């Protein structure tokens, strides 16, 4: 009986060796000790048991370690993120001041870029000094220099001078509504304070309607450059005659940087022209130069004579 049992064990071991060979594996690769198998009557060691899925030993050793081989998405930039409002902004520090609508900023990676504010135009204070240009420039300097700002891109990335074109948020916006824009969007603040005019140049028109509305408010309240233009005319006039008023108006108007017109008219004006102030906000258009206005079919106003 014992001889038959040993023979059965030997036959079993031989069959396992044959099976292993068929599978392309040797007995050594499988870590099977066939001598032990014969001497123990076919029992498998505890080490082999631990490797078997579902065994008690496997359960004691904890879950199997799984390596994730899937491709992970790119990590978003640390300086560019979407706010709760859905607006994507890039954080930067204002490192240098140029004028009312232009500053230099530094990003977290050390880059320094020149930034031009979108949708507005401040009176000139560098190549020449326009009325209220210094006041506008000083206001921007006092509010932004050394401060952290949050830059928002519209459609265009840079202008012809390689400046970044951006909206400048003083704080990350929580929503896209008029209250947030009035209080946190510095481009809008400049218009509301009379430090800038609305100057819309497609395709960057995201907040154009707000800027136009805010300009009307500032103009009606004679704030900033609007009050400065009126004040200059009044202070230089020595009489109430029309010729005196026109002369002082020409002195102020002819130094202005941009021109405006109405989509309902064919005349272009200096922004402080009496006729320009009558243009409805929804009809207001801006031009960078006289040639731009004339290329659109506009002719000079006979009142302010731009």
C-alpha cells in the first residue's frame, strides 16, 4: 500500500512537471520543491500559500498593491486659476508704473511684462502732457504700485507694441455682475473716477457696455478729466462771449489723444466737445487717430475742429 502511495505521488509530481513545461515554466520558476512534495505527501509550504489569492495568509498580509499606469492630466498652472465667478485670472505683482493705463508686472516665475489695460484710454502723461494726464497717472500709481493684481485676458493677447492686453482686477471676482465690476475691476474704476475714457477696440469687448455706462456717469458728474476740461474752459475765458469759449475749448481739446463719434452720425470729435457729450452711450465709437476716423467715413466736427 505504501509503495502504491509513493508511486502515486511520483506520478503526480511528474504530471505537474510536464504541465509546467507545457506552460513554458520550469519547476524552479514556480518555486516548487518536488523533493519536499514527495516527502510531505503533497503538502504545499506556507510561503506558497501566502501567494495564493483568496487564502487566509493573503488576507492577513493586507490588500495587494496596485500600480496606477493611467496617464494623469496636466497640473494647472500655479499662477493661473478660475475664480468662483468662472473668470480665469493670473496673479501678478505690479513692479513698475508707466502711466494711467500701463504698468509692469512680475509673475511668480520671475517674468516681467508690460501690461496695457483693455477697453480704456487715459490722458497721455509721458510723450506729452494731456489735460488730467498727470492726475490719471498718479492715481494708477497710488492704487497699483507694489500691489498684487489679477489679470484677465480677453481675445487678444498682445498689442502691436508687444504689451500684454489685460483687464486688471484688484481682487479675484466672486461673480460677473455690475457691483463686482464697479468695485474690483480697475479698468472700470479709472473710467468711473474720470481718469480714463472708454475706448473699445474689437474683438476685446467683454466689458465695453459697462465702460460706456460708467463714462456717461463720470461725464454727467464732471469727474476727473471731464470736470478738468470744463474747468479749464471756464478759468481761461475772460468774457461770456462765444469766441472766448471756443478759443479755450480748442486749447483743451486739441491735446486729447483719441477721437469719438456716433454710429448715427458722420462726424468725429474731441471727447470733451459739446457735441460729443450728447452722443448716447450705445452709439459711441472711438478712434485712435484722425486717419482711423476718416477711413471709416467720418469727417471733422466743425465745432471742436479736431
